[in-house]
């Protein structure tokens, strides 16, 4: 691990989230990038291709014929001991789905940026979280960014995390909202990032002098043991993630952690969210409190492993939880994030009112006024659990 002596100077740049991710991959001394373009991820791999053409990227950039091939190439690269990166979105992630399980089952370190986008049909190129929620149980560590700078930071951290626990990491950033919106990002120097990530630790590879086999068949007497090992690994990744975040914080003075709690310590109603709309909700808190409703917001930076303990501590005093899902679990009692929140409550023996809201699907807007309406709604008496779709735009 790198010994951090002091914080390094940073350069302020005005770039999009896609550009920030591309720079993070370049600075992280990636050996192989294999990717296929798909909106709104395309700019990430276009920029990396530019870096490669200009001699700014020392690794190999492989333009493959599909997302399935992209993940297959990353798996092959990781099996040789290379540091690998890819990026995708929506139908591209769905096309990769088969190989996501291969990457995690083989315990391969790699980082993938997911520019979250709705799945069709009907065709929609805008943001929600249905793509990654369709792959939430594929054995990857799942991190979420609220802004371009956090996406940059989490990609850099992702390589260290992934290589520490031998599991792949997906960094999620909201399509268009973050990928195509420009903001100030305080970028570390190439030297600082290079020193932070170092080189991948030694592990067994296909290139070893003594032949190795990977991905062999496991019959019914052994298969379950492999799956239990994966579960233990992702549960045990918590300490590695915290250690990497702590070291990165010492370097950059930017601290993240499993959750971000805002005015939640004395809140009666807490809105729980993933992604960029958490900023919108936080902006509505003060106005809501001026109405006499003690509102708070908790956003999750980690989704797998799920930060149940930190979340429950943050919402301990709240009577009502507004759980905001930008994806649908069709036919289930609750949608993905709410299911996890409710399971955490049940395991801890805690009962609170849970209002599960499906919102922002296909990029539908969510404003400060919308957040205030939902805070008002949740502050009134109601059933212990309810779930509904929220469309926004109603008059005050």
C-alpha cells in the first residue's frame, strides 16, 4: 500500500462525467480496455481511444464487435494478470450479462463504468437504474456516484478495491445527468494516481510457467461451495473498501464511505436514494423543514455489499422511510432498493413505516418541489408499507 505523506496538488478541470471516468482509467495504468460504444457511455471509450491515438494511454485499446465480446476480452486479459477496464450502459450491460457471472465466478479483478440508462422496450436512452438492477446479483461490487468528481474518484479506488479482494467492481453514474453534464472536477496528477494504484498484486494467471486451469466444471457436490466463497468474499470486501477510501481521502481530502447522511440525525422522514437525484432531495430539505416537517436524506455510495448497519444507524430516529427506486421489480412486493432496506430492518428487528416510490424512470424529471411533495405525503399518517409510481408535476 502507498504511504500517504501529504495531500497532493490538484488541477481544476471543467469536464463531463464520461470524460472524468476516461481520465481516471488512463491515470490508473490500465493495461487493457475492451469496449463497445453505446449511448450514454460512448464518450468514455471515445476519449480513451483518443488517448491511445495520441500516445497518452500506454495500455491496449481493443474495439470489439459487441459488449459480450468486451467482457470476454476483459476476462481474458484479467486471466493473464493485466489490469482491465470497460464501460457500458443499458442493453449493452444486458448483452454482457452472461459474462458478468464468469468474471465474478472466476474471482477476477476489473473495473467497469456503467452509464445507467433505461432498458427497452419501449426504446429510451435516458437515465434510470434498471440496467444495473438487472445485474445486481451477478457477484460484482456495486458503487454509485452522485457527481462527476465522485465517479472519477470511485473508478480510481475501484482498481485498488478489486485487486485487494479479487472481485470485479462496477461504478455507476447516471446517464446524461452525469455522463454528459460538465462540472468542475479536481483531478489528481498522473503521478499521484499512478502511485496510489501501483501495480496489481501477483496472482495465478494463464501465463504462469506452471500451467494453471481456470473455470473448470463444478458438479453438484462442489458448486455450492464456490458460491458460498463468493458470498463471503463480497461480504468481507467491506474492510478493503473502507481502507482504500480512507487512504484516498488522505490523498485527496475527499471522503465518501458507504452512505452520505444529510440532516438525518433528527429527521422524522428520511428519503433513501441512489445516484445523482440525492442532491436534488438535499436541496429540498431546508424548505421542507421550514414547513415544520423534519426531513433528511441518506444516499448510498455502496449497493453491494449493502451497507445495512450504517444505513440503520443513520435512520435510527426516523419514523418513516421514503425509499426511492429508479427501477421496477415487476410483480414483487417492493422494488430493489426498498427490498434491501426492508430486509435490513427485519434482520435488526426494527419496524418503521416504509413508503416505496418508483420514480424517475426513463429520465423523467424529479425536482425540489417533487421531493417536498413526497416529504409532506410521508409525514402524514398512513399504512406501514405502501408502494406507488410517482410522476411529478402536480400543482401545489
